[in-house]
């Protein structure tokens, strides 16, 4: 996959959308982040978040899914995350929130095969829930032909 | 829980800069690496041992955010065991921001990662006059003592209750 050779700094992609169910939130929390505000409605309402909300790490992991699917649709194969230089959680993500992200190409180094993206994840009210900068490693260009990219807009199925 | 009377949660003021702990270890299994990969990072080197063999990793590796999720799991365990007697979910740990998160080496099935943290700074900033912000440096090392993962995180810690000012007399 060498479509990324065509990427330009400043270019932006809209990812697909992803709806987070209460079950998704509880399952992730039970396995990775069993704190009351991610597990129990009552405790969550009394917390700083004001209601049962997803672990920040789940939101971050979902972001990687949205980005991965979007680049795949563009014919770009991610080989891994090198760094997240900075990331901020802005507002909680609640059950049934619909997330999508804007991925802006901040730098594209073809020699080192590194792609720096500025990413904003927002909910259905267009409020930004997560912002970050992320450096991705991209597969070396290959000469093998690729299938045509699919639509950039899609809904992700967990 | 009766014991909770004797476990006082730590306030912001109680947490010393320089505190260092080796707070937990986790052995990654092939099954959990694939499960996490399928949900969150569906590149073949996270989801298929066979296809992963043809990737640059030459085998299955854990998704980057899987490391962060396991860090969180072990940190919650640790907070409950040692640092606080968290009862109400209000006092500890909501994350604000992350800096310099880096992955240095792949984590493969069977690898055991041990995590450390060090409190490196207490920020001056206050949130809603109720929370302070604690910055910690966190690292993960594999079974060969090679660093595989590191980052800094700012989390909220509740301020100790103060005697009401004289205006309320």
C-alpha cells in the first residue's frame, strides 16, 4: 500500500462513526478500568463526570480504530503507533454517544515512513471529547497493485 | 467494609513528589491480544498469528493501546490495595492529559510487562477549587528488563478539606 505517498500536509480526513453502547462501556471498564464512575450509575452521577461514562482509554482505543479503518479505506497500511506526544480528554463520553474523528496530516516524512496526525474526536453534539497528536509508522511502498479504496465514510462494527 | 474506617483516602496534599512504586505486572496471552486487536486495532499483526508472521513484526504483537489499558487495570488494582480506600469514585484519578507516550519494543504473547510510576510534579493549577493535578511518569518493562512503554499522565487528586474561612462564622 503506497497511497500515503500522495498525502499532503494540511489534508484532513473525516473518519466513520462509532456508537458506544452502555454494554461496551461496562465491558471495557470491568476488564481494564473498574472505577465506580465507569461501572455504576449512582456513583457516576456523584462523580466529577456527572454520569456513567467510558474509560478515557476506551475512547482512545476507539480513536485508534476509527483512524485505522479510515487509513485502510485510503489504501494506507498503519504499521504501528510510534508516539502520542500529547493527548487531552476534554469531556466524558456517555452511553449511546456517537463518536467520529477528524484526522489532519501535520507532517509526512517519506524517508522515515512517519506520519504525524492531529486528531480531534467529537460526539454527536460536535463537542470535542479527545484531542491528540499521534505519530504513525507506515508500511514501506510496495509495487503490488491494490484494490480501489472504499468509501471513506462508514460505520464501524465492534 | 469495616476496614474502610482505618483506610483514609489520600488527598492531593498527602502525595509526595518522588514517590516511586513498581505497582504491577501482567503477562499478555495470545487470546487477549487478538481480542483487543479485533476490537480496537484490526491490523493483521494484532489479530492473526499466521498473517502476523508475514508482517514486519514476524509474529503477533499487542496493540499499543492495549499496553495503556493494562497500565490502567494495574493502577486501579494498586490504588485499591495501597494508595486509597476508594469508596465513592469521587476522590481519585480522573485523567486530564497525557504527554510523550512512547512504545519502544513489541509486546508478544507470553511477555510479562512490569509497570512503574514516579510522582514527578504537583501542578499549581486547581480544578473547580476541589482538585489538584498530579503528574506521574509511568514506564513498562518486559521480562528482559527492556523498556517497552512510557508516558506521563496528569490526573486529578482531591484537595484535603479545609476549615471554612472566617466569613462563614
